[in-house]
C-alpha cells in the first residue's frame, strides 16, 4: 500500500485518537518504512516499538498494514506470502508483458530497462488498488494537502528522520543519502490525492510521470478494484483496520508485556490481553 491505505486504515482502527491521521497529521512518520525503505528492519525489530511514542507506534502500524497485505491478517512470520495482494495477483499477472510493451511503445518507459519480476509487479498493482479505491470513494483532500506539505518540509530538513534512525537503530535497505529525497519528490509533485500512489508506481516501474501515463496507471488500478468488487475491497480495508486496532489478537509479537511491566499500567493504544483470533476466523487468511 501507499499513503492513503496506511493512513486511512490506521485512522479507522481507532488506535490513534491522539493523532489526526484523517487529515494527515504525522503522515510522514507513518510512512517512514517507505521513506527509508527499511521493511526488513521493520519486520524484525518494529514490534519492540510499541508504546515508544506516536511516531514509533505509527511506524509499527505501517508494518502491521504491510504484513496483513503480504502475509495475511494473522501474523505467522514471513515464510509464506498468503496475504490478499498475493491471493489476488492472478487478476493481472498474465498481463505483465502487455503492460511493459505498451509503456515502451508509447515512450513512457525506455526499452531494455530491468523489470520487476512478474510476481513482484502483479502483487504491487493489486496492493496499490487499495489506495485507488480509497481515493475514488473518499474525500481525502485534507490528508493529501497536509502530507504533500510535510513531504516538502521533510525534503528540506531530514533531521527528524535522522533522529529516528539513530534512536531506533533503523537499517535502511536503500541509500539514506538519496531514498528520502526520491520518495518525498514523488509526493511533492502530486497534484491530486491518487497521484501519491500513481507516481509511486511510476517510480517503482521506471515509467515517466506524464499526465497520460498517470491516467493509464489509474485505469489499471480501477480495473483491478472494480474486478474485485466493492464488498471485497471493504473486507480488505476491514482486515487492515482490525489488525491495527488489536495486533496482539492477530498474533503480532508486540512487546507490550514488557512495557506494562515497566510502566505498571496498560498502554492505552493497544490491548494487551486479547484472546487470539481462532484460526480460520480472520477476515482474510
């Protein structure tokens, strides 16, 4: 997912009453794993961030969202990619060559550039259809304007990013000297909400960011979510909301118990003692 999917699902979870996510507050902090490309670090370390403050909790919520989409609503590690994006990638997987050949023919992509794998491309297209569905069905103008402004501010001053990298010993997988600027650039060039993820796709798949190319990508994503249907898209969002609201219930190894022992009280953001959801009762397995 991209900005809209992460912020709207975290907002609807109710886990962040102290942050105005619906209007984009702390949106760049929530997107730190993308900003730095540090998902490997996130899947192994971010569970320990629970209760460390709103920014750290938002990083953790981002990783929960990614985990749900890629590995399933119940956390069972990273051995098997069984999340919704992989379950549904067959919708577009067969059109991998068509996508690239068309873009190259129209001059939106240089021939002979390296391509993502078919699997990588297909699951990403399906995953980003969540953001397109949210954009098509919700007024996210205020969120968009706030996050775009924050992206510009971040590009001018990365000090808060550097502070978090040092504080939580974050290990980016792409150069910190260039990746944040590349990411913030795509957000700051956006002129309407869905361009966040459309420009993100263009950057990922080495496409130009012309209006015509972005419109083409928009139609790809709309075709995906319309093929899936409104009901299933609502179920996907609900699965994200449920896991973010009560991650312990879905098996995420948050170190909340240690936090409770230190503070002597239950942190207000996430329940500690929720009974695990019975196997097979997940919204999406």
